[in-house]
C-alpha cells in the first residue's frame, strides 16, 4: 500500500490586508508588470511573499518561509507514518505530544542537505515591489521556488534514512560500553549519547535506551579506583580499575609528597609510573606519595607510603659462632653444624650467599651456595651444615679457647 503524501505547498499567498482608507502606491518594482504567478498557485512550486523595511530583509524572510514550508511538509508526512505518533495519539489524543513530535521532527529535518541548500540560486522566479503605505515605505518580495511531489517523497526517504542512521549509531554506542577501556573514550561516548537523547522525543524508546547508557557510563567513571602494581623506594607503579577491569587514561594524575621530590610521572602501557628522590626526607612512617586521578564525573586518590631505609642493609654478629655435632671418626669430624646469631638494623630483606670462617693461620672453611633468605629488622638465626670433614686437632675449640678472638669470618650478603 502506497504512503499518502501530504503536500503542503500553499504558502503565504495573500498580501497583508490593507485598510481601504490607507493609500498604497507602488514606487518601484523589479518588473513593469506583476507576473501572473504572484499570489497564485502553481503545481510543483512553492509561492511565498514577505515584507520588510529593506529589500534584503524581505528577501531573506521570503527564503525562510520557503524553508519553513518544505520542513513542515516533511514533518507532517513523517508524523502520519510514525508508529510512535500513531500509538501515542490514538491512546491519549495528546496535543502536547503532537506539538513536541512536530517540533523535534522539524528540527531534525532542517539538517537534511536539501533543506540546507535552499538559496536564491535555486529560485525559479522572483518579483519585488517598493510600496508606499501611508507615511511608510515597505518592500514586498515574492518567490516562486521549485518543489515537486517527487522531491517531497525523496526528502522523506532521506529523513527516514537519517533516522535509521541515528538508531544504528545509538545501538553501536550502547554495544561498545562494556568493551571500553579508555576513560576519555567513555566521556566522549557520554556526550554522543546525550546528543542523541536530546534529539529524541520523550515517548521515543530510543531516548530511554540512550539515558540508560549515559547513566551506566557516568557510574563507571565515578567509581573507578587506583590499584598498586609495585611500590619500591624511589618508584611507584599503579593502574586504574573499574570493578575487575583495567582501564587507562591519557590525563596525568596529580602527584604530591610530604617530603619527596617528584622527578617523573609517565604512562607505560596501562600503568602509570611515578619516580621520586627522597634525599630531603627524614625517617618518618608518614612519608608518602599521593596520586589523584580526575575525570568529569569522579576522582580516585591513593597514598603510597615509603621507608627511606627500606633498601639499606646493616648486619652484625651479636654472639659467639658455635660449631656443634657431627660424626667423629677419631681424627676428623664430618657434618658439623654451625650456628651464627645475626642482628639486622633495618627491615630490608637480605640473603646470605656464602660464609668464610677463619681459624688463625689455618686454611679457612668456605661454605658456598647457602642462599638463605631473611626478612625484617632484629635478630635472625643463621644455621647451616659444613659440607667438609674437619680435623679435630686443627679446628678444635680448645686450641683457640684462650685467644681474645678465637676465630673470625666473612658473611657475603645480598639485598633481595
């Protein structure tokens, strides 16, 4: 069944009613004789007239009337074919809805290229008069503008095509919300959805869909958080999260410290890396780096504490070194166990890689590949088994008992 096209081409055909007592005199005109089409009806044309204080003013008003009538023709035909309009109008006979629908449709129809292209260069004919009315002078401008039923149908098709494109744009924006990982792109998607929502009338279900998407994105941007990737002395690495999803932003965070000097803030993949120096920091548990990320809908702040002594190692032996146990074969002892009591001044984790024990002028005992790890400040027990046979006569403690320092050694320590 073919669509019925409402072809509104009548326009403003009548001149303003003049009082019989008012004198009207044509002082000047574009043609000697007024054309027959003026104030008439001609198929496939819009004929309009406007007045103004200047010729240019009357001309521009006339063009505006042409555009207004073509837009109205499109809007009226879209109105009669719209499912939204028919259902709402049948159910509620809502005149306010009708007005809103027409206004929204006219606004969108004005963006069609054909409408934007309405100009004097496309006018089929024009006629103007400079008229004296009483003590006043006025210009009347008449336009004959080509606009056929076929053109109206083409405009309606173009409008419907543009309307379909809006639906596709909306669905595309909504579909990608859960896949977005960039906060700036999320903000841009909010703006695009808001623009679409503002163009849809209230009863259009697409408006509700757009608003749901807007609310979801704003909630995501409001409730993001900062997660620590690594916090070592001199460097902090962090990333942003929305729920369990890692997101990124091109906007640098604001970074500050109570004592440290921030030397660099840079993005590295999905991470943000902050480097700093702490030469002017005293030992204080409150020493920290504070990072703050902002967007249009929320902010996230995180504090990263640091200990200026966290990379320092100071280990000393605080008691006698004890050699015990083992299997006595007469002249030698095997599997001797060694115990060394250590104290760490700082909490820095460390590893004992090797121990060398010196017994006066005797050959040292070297224990390699221990790789024993310790964490935290305070006392630690270093225990290991000597994997070589020791001569009792050479390494007996009795031999060194009366010496001020029976024997000494070296610990090979590595920070971990």
